[in-house]
């Protein structure tokens, strides 16, 4: 089986994400950022997420002018 590449998301990006939401309910996180609550929890804790998810997230945040 192929090993997943993992990537971290900078703390300032996570802080900008936190400022962009009104609550941390799963549907709010999914609708705003396109990630699961589990992924959001990892980001808040400073843990790495799958590289492909991190890339998509950064692109979405740039498109939506969150960062």
C-alpha cells in the first residue's frame, strides 16, 4: 500500500480560518472550507493532514480571499 504524504498548515492560516467562521459546527466547517470536522480538529491542534487535502484547502482559502 502506498504511504500518504502529509503536510502541515501554518498557524496563521488556521487563525484566519477560525476568524472566518461564526461557529465550529460540522456543517459550517464543511460548507465554508470543504473539510471534515476531523480535519478541522487536526488543523486546530497543529497536526499534519493529507497533502492533497492541504493543497485543495489552501487553493480554496485563496479563492475565497480568507488568506
